[in-house]
C-alpha cells in the first residue's frame, strides 16, 4: 500500500511540473514528462489488485 501512495505522489508531482511548464510556455520537457506519466500510470495499474 505504501508503494502505491509513493508512486501516486510521484505522478502528482509530475502533473504539477507539467502544469507549471505549460503556464510559462516551456514545452521542451513536455514529451519527456508525458512519457514519465505514462510509465507511472502503467506501474499503478500493475500494483493495484
């Protein structure tokens, strides 16, 4: 259960970073952030029973 909370927190942090980058029109890291979010999403699906 702790691992799921940790991974979920990581996803939330990435989301906040992406929103801030978008707010400042910084799109250079958007692709990388989207890829990381997708990996975390896949990990969450595997961890949940």
